[in-house]
């Protein structure tokens, strides 16, 4: 498909003045055959910061949505635990904001649909459907941005302008916003100094790494994420595991790597099974990191659930520590299985 057109959003000058986890299938059962987060108080303070959490989502967006190009995809989560909140009625307010931009400059996208096709920026509102217990937080807002750091900067310029717009454009039953917003932007370490906030209209602090788990927000499409259920062997060297959820795009590469397909009897869900491999040895570690995480998955964010932990101070325990340090990995739980 054609890549989205580039639309530039110039920042306005600065003014002077966790849900329960779903059970994972076990490798032994897949051998080849011959909730909403806790409620928040209604008395939220009005001056809480707007949190933006930014991280690379994948280097190949087409794995997530076939309509997207073979380009990197970034996630920008927006959390504003305040009353009023800029995320309240965001569909209506964002469309109104874009229409106003378009009226001032006809080259700007006029709707959220146009924002997606013309600027490669997708808005996702997290619902209640969380089939694998990933930890989605209902109503959490995420923007997904296609391409590179300049496109990410473009999206952040847009959000900064939207926050300023939102202060002066109240919707029905809105309480007035504070005179000034405080924005806290946390960014994943691999992005380094890719973001420039010096021209933002709203006071913004920047820290690293990203503070919000990528799986607090729904993925760009559908309700499934990629999960790896890890089963470490008690010899302290070997690992088996099951890939569940967002596996279809990788079926051919998984198959070529010997990660075979199987169905979970209880749910009839198709998954991919990693047979026993030695991750205590350097060769196995490199193969998992370089071939699976990098070559096959193209850096796609993945939730790891440890159903059988490795023995303490074992080579496999060292591997697990290295694995969860990878920027694309989110560790959901560690459960000892008798």
C-alpha cells in the first residue's frame, strides 16, 4: 500500500505568561500429533499532570495491520487522571480540533480518519474486551504513529496543540480546566533524544524510560497481543514455551524456525510452540534474541509470562534476567507451578 502522506503539525509558540491473567497453555499439552482497573475516586484533582508514555511498538507495522506499511510503529499512551480530563470525550473533541485546523489550513487532515490516512496517526480507545488478561485499562487512550522519529515528533506537536485547544473548548457538562497544563513525557530508552519539547506551548518534563506498560492500552487493531508463556526446566539450562495471541503474521517464519503450530484443547485457539532449547548456553541465547525477537518478530512488543521459573542462580535465570531487560519485553507475572 502507499505510505501515508506526511502532514506537519507545527507546535504553537510557548506562552509567556493490572487485570487478572488468563491461564496459558502448557507445552506438554501441545505436543505435535503423528478486569477493569480499580475504580478511581470521583474527587480527582484538576491539576494532575498529563502523562505521555512513548515506546517503539514494532519495526514492521504491517505485521499488526495489513493496511499499514512495512515501517516502524510507535505507541503514545495518554493518561490524565484528573477532573476534568483531556481524554474525556476525546473522539468528539479531537474531531472538532482537527476540523478547526483544517479550516485554518486546508492541507491539514479534517477528521480522525483523515489523520490516519494522511499523517499515519491512529487513535485507539481501550475497551473492556481483554481475552488474554493482558492488563488493558478500559478507556486508556493510545495514539499509534507510523514511520520514524520525525513522524513521532509530528504527532507530539499535534497533541501539544490539542491540549491547548482543549483548555478553551469545553464540551457539554465540562468543568473548566486549569489555566496551565503540566505534561510529563516518559520515553523508552532506545529512542534517546528523538523528541524535542522546547517549542511546546504546555510545560513539559521529559524522563526515561517509558513509565506506562504498553499493554495497559489496546493494540492498534483487535484485542490480542503477543504473549510468550515460558516454562523453564529444572536442570537450570533449558526452556520451552508457547506463543499465544498475535501469532498469525509470523506463521511462516515460526514454522521455518521449528516453532510448530498447535491448538489449545480448552479454547481451540491456535498457538505456536517452542520446543526445548538450551538458553543457558550462549548459542541458544543469541538465537532467541537475534532470530526470534529481532528477525522474526521485528521488535514487536511482547508480554512474557513465566509459568515455571528457573532455579535461582542458574544459567537459565541469567537468561530470563537478560530477556526482561529487552525494551520490547513486558514481564506480566511469575508463577511457580508445582
